[in-house]
């Protein structure tokens, strides 16, 4: 059975008995993470951008486990220059991997590398469609993403300051129309403190989407 586990901030794993993906593996220096980088299994790392709170322990995990890093061209090339296996994609591109497809989505945010672009991912993991938006502002084409793919689970930032805050993230849910949303990128540091219960209340009042709040270390089963 497939499940999604939250490690705090923007770091999630999506795994079943065979395959484990990890989004933005910020673990060892993540004040919210209950695990360190040597305690998680990664066959693939999906990297939304090259900021330290997302790149995190990519190099350490790559050295120990030889996963494939999936990212946009510039971060993927930087990984390859460090002898890390990488698959370069870019905005709007879709590619099939052994677990399912990955579609790279725009994110309005810095990339952390010259000439790069931050991204999000829509992943089909063994038939479950999951959208990890990466760090982003609200943008109107989120509506289009929800039309292009029937998104079951959306992982969206709510912490404000660097990304969408609660009210904009509720607007995002209205446009994406996922079955379930899990909030991320909040309460890691004082500048992004907020109450996820407030997000849940607004989402469930204004949309047909269920909001699941995961404490770091908790999992959500994809049925
Ligand atoms: Ni960032
Ligand atoms: Mn961030």
C-alpha cells in the first residue's frame, strides 16, 4: 500500500513496498524532522529548487544510496557534475519512470541556481496523482493544472513570507480541486509560523476538499 509521510517543512516521502520517492530532503538541519538522512530510503529524490531548505541532504543521501535526482535542467546538471545520478526535465515536461510519470510544473520562486527556474511536480505514483507545488506564490494557472491532471493529493505551502500564506493557499485549493490537501512549509521557523487548523477550517468551509494536517513523522495512506 502506498503512503505519504511528512518530515516537516517541504519534505515528504511517497512509498510502497518497492519504491520510495522523497521530495526536497531537508532532514538533518530541519528543526521539525523526526529522522535524519541516514534513516530514510530513497530510490528517487524530487528536487523543486536549490535553496538549502529543499536541497537539504541530497548529497548525503546520493552518496549513501545512489538515488536518481529528478529536477529541472540546472540543478540536475549540478548534481551530475558531482557524480550524482540525475534526470533533467523542465517546466511543462512529462516523463515516465518505473513508478509512473512525473510532470514538471511552474513555481513562482527563485531557483537558487543561475539561469534556473523553481518548479513543482505532479507525480503519478502507481496510479495515485500527487501535486507537490514546491515553494510558490498563488498563480492562476493552478486551475489549469487541476484540469490537466485529476489530482488526488495536493501538498501546498501555507507559511507565508516566502510562499503563499493561508488565504492564498485556500484559493489554490479552490482552483486545483484535489480530493485531499496537506499543508507544508510552515512553523519551521518563527517567520513562517501559522495555525494549520485555520487553513483546514477555511478549506473545508469553502471547498469540497478534505484537509489532512500531518505532524512531522505522520503518514497518510493512499487508498
Ligand atoms: Ni525556496
Ligand atoms: Mn523554502
